[in-house]
C-alpha cells in the first residue's frame, strides 16, 4: 500500500498471467480490499481477452494489444487525474508494460511479481524468448503472442520508461527462473 500513497493512485489493478484469469488473484484481492476499505482504493482483477470467464476463444484474439484490451479499457475509463498501481504476474508483466506505455499518466507504479519485465531497448519478445520454460499443466490454452511481439518496437523511455517500477523476485517460481528474473531487473 505504501507505493500508492502520495502517488495519486486510487486503484490497484491485478493482472493475471497466461492461461489464468482474474480469479487467480482472489485471495490477494480480498485482502487488499479489506486493507484498503478506509482508504478509498478500488481493487480490480480483470480477465484479459480469451482468459478467465472472458468468452472469446484464443483464435479471436490475434494480437497482444487485443489480449491486453480489457486492462487498457479499465485504464481508459479512470477519471482524469486518477492513477492506478498495476501489478502483473508472469505474462501479465507485459500487459502492465503495454498499459504503462499507452497510459503513463494513469500509472502510479508498475509492479512485476515474477513477471516478464522488458526494457526500453529490445523488442518486447526478448524477455520471453530469453528463457522459454513455461509450465505444462496450465488451466486454459493461452498464447505468448510471440509472433506479434517480435514485430513490435521497443517500449519508449518517455512513456513506459517514465513509470516507477517495482520487481518482486520469487526464488521458487516454476515458470520464470530466479536467474531470468534478475536478468530482467538488471536490464
């Protein structure tokens, strides 16, 4: 919560990883809602496209921007002057990054919880391609949108690069090894 204070943030948005949905944050969201009750914070955990209870099939979501659309819609709908702390896990880190690139004025901080965190030099696919050891027993068919991400330019210093970032390293993560997490932080 301390990250949000003094930053103009009134919203905490939890962004799930591939093959999951907003439901994966239910315990965290409940605790945050309880803790934030007297502080006027709104906690949300939207389902990204073709994820969770979103009815679209993956074949209906051709690009990473389309996949991230529900998060972008939430940011677009924030009242002027209000900001959000975005918390992304796994592939959700790239969604948080895209949101920070498109709406830097609406992002108080980007928190990467064992998440893919690109830099402002390489294409977004770089952090995924560097270590592609994804879990095999995931809940729903998903995509890393590698073909799309490889065609995208690097994120910019003026937008995504201007957003305060926090990275939480998880030493026992089964998808993004600690070494890869620390490599992304060092970039």
